C-alpha cells in the first residue's frame, strides 16, 4: 500500500521544461481543486490504516494541546 504511494509520487517528479511559457499557462488552467483531490486520493489509499492512524493523530493532538496550554500557564485557570 505505502509502496504504491511512494513509487507513484517518485514517478511524477517534475521534468525539464522546454517552453516555460506553455508550462505556466498549463499551471494556471489546472483546476484549483487539484491539491484537494490529490490529498483525498492519498487519504483513500491509506484507508486500511485509518483504525490505527486516527486514534494516533487524536492522541498526538491532545498531547500537543496539553503541552501548549501548560507552556502558556493555562492549565486550569479561567480568565
């Protein structure tokens, strides 16, 4: 699963452009939702990992949130 993602991204490395103006025109005409679509496709490719990744991300978020609050001195204080 991960090998497919890694090799797919390596095969899409930018190539040397012979006509920079044409490349710029093509980049402008690409859909603005292309990055969102690429993110969604990568997320769907990792669907088998969701039961592991989602709790891990929630735990990392909570731990980081608590550390930031402690660093600011906001542990149990109300303003």
